[in-house]
C-alpha cells in the first residue's frame, strides 16, 4: 500500500510539475517570456503549443524523476523508522527492551526525535539515488529550451540513449555513470531538503496526536 500510494502521488505531482517546468525553462531561455510571470507565461505557453502538448512535453522524463523520488523518500522513511523502532523494542535475555534501557537516561521524545532524523537522512539518500537518473534525463529533455522543435520530439528512450552514448566508448560502467552526474551535489542540496521535510512531517504528526512514523 505504501509503494502504490507513493507511486500514484509521484505521478500526480509529475502532471502538475510538467507545465510549470516547461514555463520556467521558457522564462529563462525565451526573451518573449521574460518578466511576464508564471501564470501569464503558462497561459502564453498553452496558446502557443496547445493544452495537450503543454501537459505532456517532458512528462516521461518527469515521471522518471518524480515517481522514484517520491517512493524512495516516503516508503524508505516508513520502513527505516519501523526497523529502528523494531530494534529499540526488541527484548534481550533479561526481557528488557533496548528502548526501556535507553529511556532511563534519555527521554522518549529524544528517542523519537533521533529515530526520525536518522530515518529521514537514510530516506534522503535513497530518494537521491533512485531519482538521479530521472533528474539527468529531465535536464537533458529541456536542454536548449522548449522552443527547440527537435527537443520536443525526442522520446524518453532517445534521450536515455544520448546520455548513455556520451561515455559508451569507455565501457558500460562509465556509460551508466552518466545517469548519476551531479549526484554528490544533489546529496547535499536535495538531501537536506528531504531530511528537513520528513522530520517536520513526523513532528507535525506527533503534535496532532498521531503516533510517530514507524512506531506502531
């Protein structure tokens, strides 16, 4: 259920993000879009390309990024948090759980906070790893701007082949490494964003009276 829900959420997010991304690219690459704002730029893009094309150009690339990003973030956060709580609640031969032992010197709130941060950090790494190839594909899709007819007609498989071919002469490992270009920078940038999001998400859940993620 977690996986299915996150895939659907990622797909819906992709549908919303595609026209926004197309508009953003035109605003920075096309002088006719300069300074007109997002809403006016979106309306102008629809007038030029039509609603269907505005909603679908780059959709495959956006799905390749957003779906793995969403389930990598949400599912791994729940799974890792549950795993950590499972370790804490496991009993030793003396029938005393690790959580009970730790709670003698550390407050339960601190334990929940620690689990939340650790799970969020691991989830951010998973999300970056899973979505980086899609992010590279998305960048390649919009390279040159949406006004480029050749860019519009390129399919996901063609774009992927282009990225792979850049280092194909150096072997399959280096060819595949092209899909992870910029991963270190993304670990820092996106990793910090995801970690903050998930920790705040878990904190708000607890403030609303819901159990901490993975604790039930």
